[in-house]
C-alpha cells in the first residue's frame, strides 16, 4: 500500500515539475529576444539599415511568440561600443535560437544574418 500511495503522490508532483520546466524553457528565448532588441535599440544607426532590419526580424520572431517589442532608444553610443552591442545581440540570438522552431527561428536566423552584414560595414 505504501508504494502505491507514494506513486500517487509523486506522479502529480513530477508532472508539475515537468510543466514548470517546459514553461521556463519557452520563456527563456523570449527574454533573450527582448534583451537583443533593447541592446540593438541603443546602438548607433550607422549600419546601412542592417541594424534596423535585424530589429524588425527580432520583433517578428517575438510577435510569433505572442510578445510585442518596439521602440528605438534616443541615447546612442559611440561606434566601437555599438559594434560590441551588436556582437552581444548576436550571442543572445544564438542562445535564443536553440529554444525556437518554425517562424520564430526563421526570423532569428534572418536577424543574425543582418547583424553579420552590419558588422562587416566599416
């Protein structure tokens, strides 16, 4: 009887843990997308439109996940710092891509491509 009682108690607890874990996995890419977007919003405009294109792709990925991102910061940083911000955003997108699939992943990969182009501009 004790084994059956333990199983009946452990099963709901285990199910709750699994649901909680999968919910946290889904939230992590959205948080990473938000961080990447904000980082790019503070960067310099001097990337021939590729920074803005990456931001649009990130916003599209987030929108597919039910999150709205928007805005562009007023206080810009210098070009060297801005380049580093773009690299940070690339890293965040690479991390987010691991937890995405379908359209959101497609948009994240497009944003990464835009950032690669932006960083090649001198």
